[in-house]
């Protein structure tokens, strides 16, 4: 029972509770009736038009309607204090008319009514009618009621502040003229509000155009920067593609290398056998090369010894040749002029003797065939010196043999006229050789000298 008694409270039947009923809903306003009785029939009939009864309406503490004149009434739309409110209290009928204006057509609103002091909290959900004659776009209507569209947006501070509505106590009999004046006043306020909202809308449009221009400039800058970055990005993509292709080629090369490695491993035993065979061949060839190298060194040493012997013999022969050449030159300088002079004298003497013999023969007319004239003989001294030095006799080659055969010819042939020495024996040729000629004919002279020696 304790748990059930916590939800019970006492209600005095002579104190009626406050009710909030929807009277009229238009595209820009909503009219509510606050009464102290039960829900009026108009409320139930208007629920089907646009008003929605909220089951969450709570009445924390019932109070008398006559006490509203001394209390403060706060109206909230979408959890924000709404200042566009007109309240008309009728104490005779114990009801109050609440008009909310400045709403947007075709929108859902949550209306909350708070009566202070106290805990009276009345709430309604309404949907305004759509206004087909209104040509305004949603974005153009947005600045008008920021609290209704964007709950988090605070109300504009550019508008003149309107004091919160207070419950007035007009006279009990309200005439039509007074209501008309009040409506005209409200209409004037609405016109002023419309002008201020149009001015604010222009400002918003100007700000939006500026923001749009700045956004366009930023977009152009970003577009230019993206165009600048497009070329490096293209190069980077090409590099990435090239690197991918290089990686693929590297993988293919690695696979080929692995296959080659497997083939090499398979052919390794055969190659090792070939290596052993080649090493054996190399060893045999190295031994042959060593042996041939030893033989070559021995042959070279023997040739060097033979060359040394030949060089020593050649040096001895050269020394001997130089000595003999010097001796020959000395003899040519000293003995030959004397021998030539003697030869000339002998030739003259021989010619004179022949002339005498010819004269004697002419006188006698007889010629002795048996006793030929003796041939010309060189002096023994000159012949001995010539034979010792290995130099042939001066005169025509073979003249000595000719002179010896002449005696035999004279004894066998009839007498012929005699010839002078100049006709039979020519002048002795020059047998003096230059040093270069002697050097060129050294082997012959060396051989002759060796034979003479």
C-alpha cells in the first residue's frame, strides 16, 4: 500500500485544474485557450485539424484560475522562450486567450506553458498549416525564426527586446473595437517585425554572398594548388608504377636465379669430377713444364758457355787482326813507295836492255831461238818481304807465269818483232786497300794470315 500511496494526491473538487486547448492554427500563428475547467469541445474538434494532444501534459499542482492575474506566464517554443506572444485574460469566463505569432508554415512545434510561481507546466505539440501562396524558400525563411528551426541557435539580438507578456486584467466587457485596435496594433508590430526581418534577411544574403565569394576564391586556390600538385602526383604515380614493374622484374629475376642455382647444384658433381680431371692434367702439364724448363735452363747455360768461349776466341782474333792490320798499314806506308820506285827503275832498265837487244838483232839479223831472254825478276829482298806479309807481287796477276812461258814460246815460234816493256807489262795497279775494305774482307785475310802464319 505504501508503494501505491506514493502516486496518490488529494484533489479538491471545488478547485478546477488548468487546461490548455488549441483554438486555431494558421500557417504563421497558433491560438490557445487556457481555462480552469475540463477540456472544451473545441479542443477535441481542433485536434483533428492540426493540434495534437500531448499525453505528457502534467498538472503538478491544481490552482484556481483567479490567481493567474498575480502570476507570471512564460511561453516556450521548442524549449526556447518565445517573445511573440499576446495574452488576453477573461476572468468572467475563467479563461485566457494566448496567441503565438511569427511561426513558419508546415513546421512542427512543441509549445510549453509555465505559470510562475508554482509548478504548473502545460505542453502541446502543433503543426502549422502549409501556405501555398508563400513563395519564400526554406533557406530564405530560415533567418526569421532561428529558434523554431535550429533549437541551438540563440534568438537574434538585433531586434528590439520585447518584455515578457504579463497577465493583464482588462475590463470584463471587451468590445469589438478594442479587439480591433489590439489587432491593428499587433499588425503594426508584425509589419515592423517584417521590415526588420527583411533588413536582416538582406544582411544575411549579403553575408552569404561574401561567404560564397570567399569560398569560391578558396575553391579556386585549392583547384590551382591541386593542378600544381597534379604533375608531381603524376610523376609519383609513374615512379610507383615503374617501381612496381621493377619489383616484378626483380621477382622474375630472383625466380630465374633460383632455377639457375638449382641447375648449378645439380651439375655440381659433374663439374667437381671435371675439376679433378683438369687438376690432374694441370699437374702433369706442370711437371712437363718444369722438366722442359730445367732442360731449357741447361741448354741456355750450355749456350752461354759456348757463347762465352766464342766471344773470348773472337776477342783474341780481333786483337790479332788489329795487330796484323797495324803491321800491314806500317808496311804499306814504309815499303811500298820504295818498291814502286825500284820497280820503275827496273822497268826503265829493262826497256833499255830490250832496245839494245833489238838494235843488236837488227845489226846481226839473227835471232837466237834457243836462248830466250831471261824474264824480269824482282829482287830477292822484295820477294821475301812480300811473301812474308802475304801480299801478292805488284803488277798484272800471273805476270810471273807469263814471263816463264814466254821463253818456251820464243823457242818454238818463229821470230816476232819485239815489244817494249810498256806494251807487255802494264803499270802496276794500286793494291792499297782502305781500312773499311780491309774490315769487310777480314775473314778472308784472317784465314790467309793464319795460313801464312
